[in-house]
C-alpha cells in the first residue's frame, strides 16, 4: 500500500508512518489556528451580510424620516378619456373639465398623381415651410421614391409617403411629426412636376382643448399635444379621447397606499436585519453547536437598538408609539405590521402619523423651529442663544421735504451682479414715495424678483424677501438732488451701490453654529448635535430658551442603522475590520508554523536516517564479531 511501506531497512520499522504520526501531533497547534481562522472567516461573512441588511434598513428609514418621503400624492380621473399623474409637489384638490378636442398634426397631399414611384417628380431642391421653419430638400435622382426618402431623412419634423390611390397612381403626402395648431405645412411646387398639381390640406393641425366650467366664466386651456403638464401644480393629464358632453373630474389626494407600502418595506428591512442576527445566535442542543453570534455582545446590541427604536415612545406625538399605527414586536423576535390599522390611523390624522416617524422637535420659544437633522443628531434638549439675528438686505431712503419728487428719477435695482436681472422704474417729477413704491413693486413682480418696496416712517425702503449674506442687491439712481428732494436711496447718482443681509449667529447647546440666512446650523461632526439646523426668526440677540430634538420611529432606525454601518466608527464595520486584522495575523502564524513544521519533519527524517545508519554499523560489527568468534580454535578433552 502506498502509505504503509517499510523503509527502515535495518530496523524493519515503518519510519514514514511513524514520522507522519509524529508530524500530526506537531501540526495540532497549526490546525487549531486554521480552525480559528475558518470561524473568523464565517463571522466576517455574517457581518458583511449584516452590513448589507443594515444599509437597506437605513435607506428605507431615511425615506420616512424626512418630510419629502411623506409627500406622496395620487391623481385619479373619473373617466377613461383622461389619465392623470401627480408629483410630490401636488396639493390635494380636484378640477372638472370637458375634453373639447384632441391635438392633431397637419397633413397635406398632392392633388395630382404619378403612375409609379420611379417617375421623376422633382427637377431641383424642394422647399417646404414647416411651421415657422423653412426646409430645403435635396430630392436625389428626383423620383417620387427618392423625394419621399429625402423628406423622411431630413429630420425636419416632417414625414412623407407615396400613397397609392387605385389605378390612378400615387399621391405625395407630407405630414408633420408634431401636433398642434402651429404644425402647418406648405409645399413650394416650383421644382415639382406639374403632374403632382397643387397641395391640399388633408388634415389641419390643431391644439388640444379642454374647457373648464360651463357658465359665463368658463374658459379653455390649450396644448399643442394631448399631454398637459402642470394643469394643476404638480399634476399632468393625458387626453385619450374627446367628448365635449362628458365632464371629467381629476382628483388629487395623498396616496395612503403608497405610504403604507413604504412603512411595510421599512418593517421588512428591520425583520431582515433581525433575522440575520437571530439565525446566527441559536444553540442546537442535539448537535451541541452554537451560532457564531450567540456570545457576540455587539450583535445583541444591534438587535436591541432596532427593537428600542421601534418600541419606545415618541415624545410629543399624539399617537405615542408604533403600536398606534399597527407596528408591534412579536414574541418570536420579529416585527409585525397591521396594514389596515396603519391606513385607518393615517387617513384619520396623516400629519400626526408622519410626525410619529419623522425627525423633529419642539422649542420653548416660538421664534425657534426645527429645520433639519441628520443620522448623527441625538435626542436631547439643547439651549439656543443668539448673538446676531438674521437680517434682510435693505436700503432706506430719506424723507421728502415736499409732497413729491422735485425732479424725475429712474431707479435701477440689480440682482446677481452685471450678468443678473435688472429692474427699472422711471418716476416722474412730483411722484410721491407711495407712487414710487407701487411702481417698483410692479417692476419686481414683472421679472419675478423677490424684493419689495414700501414707505415706512416717511421713507422709501427697499428690502429682499430672503435673509442673510446671500440675499443682496445693488441700487442705482439717476437723480441725487439735495436732501429732501429725491428718494435718497443712493449717495451718488449713476453709481451702483451694494447692500447685503446678515446671517444669524449664535450657539446650540453651547456649540458655535454656522449661520445661513435664518438657518442656524450646528457642526456636522459634533457627536451630539450632528448638524442640527434650526430656523431663527428672532429680531434681536439673546437667549431663546431650549429646543428638544425628538426623532420619530424612522429617524431612530435611520440613526441606529447608519451608526452601525458608519465607515469609520460603525460597530459593524469595526467588527469586520477587527476580524480581518485577526485573520491576517492568523495567516502569518500559520505561515510561520509551515516553516517550523517543515524544519521539524526534516529533523525527524534525519534522526531516523541516523538511527538506521547506526543500526547498520552495529549490525556490521555484530557480523564481524560473530565471524571472529566462529574462527577461534575449539578445545578438546583429553
């Protein structure tokens, strides 16, 4: 047999087997290291799976922790003649109308025919007028088929076809590829064969028309296509068929089913994470084998954080806890979701249910409101102190000594610098400050500039709607005059003068925060505040009491999951990196053992070889002595 050869020629011992058995004993410490490395590899795989599960949990939780995740609207139509869709920006409401007509494209055809598509119909470039555009078509060899191909390849928003009309031959038909009243087509016949004749309208282009109302105040809405975008803010409709006699009602409401789907997905993600921990934390009494996470305190803490995030009360919520919306913990360690109970609670109080899940909080001062938080913002009560309130960019003029301006004055206001938007108003001599303010406000509105003009305490005031250093404008006036003669908005006539607002400044929880307009934002890396942002509307510095940050169910799950998978400090990521370091160390130890075992085996083989050599010499000596003894003379009795 291959492994039972007797290679002790002198001793008669099976030295190979003996050495293998001795090496097996020598290899036991290395085998234990390999077993340990295998177990660590399995733990790494489990934690990598946990990382995936908690990443998914964080993603689902973030959707419901932010207000945008609850802005899910649904549009429905009372008729198959119209389909409606809504975006998150839509508001609840409804609109009724009738579909007077659908949009269609214009089409023209030649009044004459040619015998076949090979007949030459063009002697030079063919000019077509498509809406407001003019297109010159190279007809190739001039045949009808070549002209049709050239029109179709032009990319000019038109298509052509050679239409067979029985035995009479073929007509050339040209159609717009877009609908609407502007989709007009005119064909210049200058370079076309007389046999084609002129071109007549087969179908006129027209807009889609819906009529809102039926009384004296009824009005029409038109569209070049059968799709009307933003018929209501965030609501678009697709017209399928015209029916002037049937009223269609489009209704917009919160999509409670979609919200329930999001909550269900959040519960599923939590169960997936918990299941991974549970399935690796069991003990089988029959096989006496324990799951690799059974004694892992980190895994238990992760599970506890998920349970606590779901089951703890949410301060300030009228619903109190997750149980009020159909989410409960089950004895088997899973999370249950009662969809019907959730829908009943949501339909009764959608805002209250949303607050139960979202991040948010309350302040002791009405001039402090919650703006935003992050995964790292911790629940707690924090003092708010303001050293500088936010201010709008503004400029105040001077009092008029008379009833109106002494001379005409043109006022220019510029937003965004030299390449930005400029608003101008020319005030006439004798105009009052109220006249000037009204004229400027009309000019601001015409260009959608977020500024206002007003008269306060007898002075003209220009002010931005926004607050902070980014809210700025420039003003220029054509007339300065002496004090009391003009608006007094500038120090020098004809020169642009800049004005900017001031950002709020202060602290949250004693930590210096950054101001952006009225937003006071704590440092993102602060271990407690984690970028907490508050809106401050106070107009004077001072203490504004306290703000209590209260994360809801989804916000807590988001924080727990995000903390666990954080690249630098997450308990899951550090568990993986720590075990990877252990695995590398074990690789080094195993490698060192390979060298040690190879040396030990070489030593054993050398020792056995030396033994065989020594036994061989002893055998030779024995043989020699035996020979010598045999050669000695024997004695005889006399």
